[in-house]
């Protein structure tokens, strides 16, 4: 919880969370839903999406496997993106093979495979995910521009917030927050606010797909990529930004938290602390009956 305090300037209220960022921490600690590991596994999540929506809604899969040495980087059609299935941000984009250092790419992938992403950020859904590799076709516009991203926040199957991410480059973007009626919300997050117009997009189609994917969950974020007029599902996320990215104004964290109803958070937290529900770091259910050390002092409010 020290990382949360550094990000937000306070400890989270874990037993009675109110803010969205606090509820993400609650989920990390006390909600061992095995479906989260399906979403955290980029390959397994593709299967889940296809099972719910049918074929044709994902970026094309060019290759998957376990061994970086077997990855046919030199023969893949460009542009493409190489991903580790067991983490976030473990991606390599290749649009010009003449400038790519394939040996360095394989070394980076092997180093990432040796890491357990779930333990690093205390996101237990990632912990049991095998460190597999996948290559997807990199989506782009006709002029080479990166696609727009639409991040739909669903609560009990309803879309309550959309973050549109305008990618100016691999490491440079702007955000626009929208309500379900497409009205703008003046919130700054991890990047400047986009103030210009947006290309038309079929939000209704995105809503319909997101609601099918998020059915039965109290919260999930469904990300879409819009490229050349086509909508592709990017990923499903259950630990949005790990709850560690503050927003301005800070009151929006509380507003978004009100949209997320966690049933009986105190009772479920206590059950998890007693080993009745919370998985250990290796993904197995704990049954040692010992509360998590320091939790009472970290509750904050």
C-alpha cells in the first residue's frame, strides 16, 4: 500500500472503499475470481472474446509460442507487434525490419518472460499466467498513424465512462473522457486532454460488444482499437492502471467509485484475510488463517 500512498498522498480505505482507485486495491487483495487470470492472459483472453462474440473481432494473430528463439521475426509480415501474454507493457512494435534488432528483441522477450508481472504490482490475476508469446498484426491507418483506442469502463454490465486515447506515437498520447452520451468530462489523467474533434466512431457497436463481454462482472474495462473504420477488441482489464494513476480533479476518483458496487466488501475482506477466499501469490487459495500483516494500519480511513 506504500505505492498507493506515493501515488495518491494517502493510504486507501480497504474495508470500506469508496474511490475507484481504492476499489482496485480491494480487488487485488480480496477478490480471487479465477476469470481474472483468463483476462490477464493475452492468449486465453482472445479465446474468451471469440467465444462470446464470434470470430472477426480481434487483431489477426500471426504466431504464438513459448520460445523467443523460435519466433520467426525475420519472416513475419510487417507491421506487427510482439507481446508477452503474462504482463502489461511487454510489447515490441516492428514496422521496418531493416531497422529492427531481432537479437535484442529476443533478449528483451526472454528477460520479460523471467519476470512475474503479477507479483511486481500485486495483481494476483497475472500470477499464474504462463509466460507465452504472441504476435499480432499491428493496426494502423492508411497514412501509418496509430489507431484510436476506446477504453470502456463497465459496472454491472453498463458502460459508465469512456476514455478515448489519441496516439501521437508509441510513447506520446492524449486522452478524452466521455460519458455514455458522448458528452465530454474535463478530467486529466496520465496525459494532456485532447481538445479537438474526434473522428466518427460507432459507439453503439462498441457498447453492445462490451456489454456481452462484461456480463456478470461488477467491473471490467473493455478496450477497443478503431483502425480504417473497423472495430477490434484489444483487451479486457480488471486492474485499470493498477489504481495507481491519480486524476485531476481528484474528486473524479470518488465519482467513478460510486458507479462500482462491491457487495459486502468488509465481510469478503475478512473472509479473505482468514484464508477463506484470497489466493496466495502462487495463485492457490490460502488457508492458513492468518490475517495479512499490517492491513489494519493500512486501512487509512
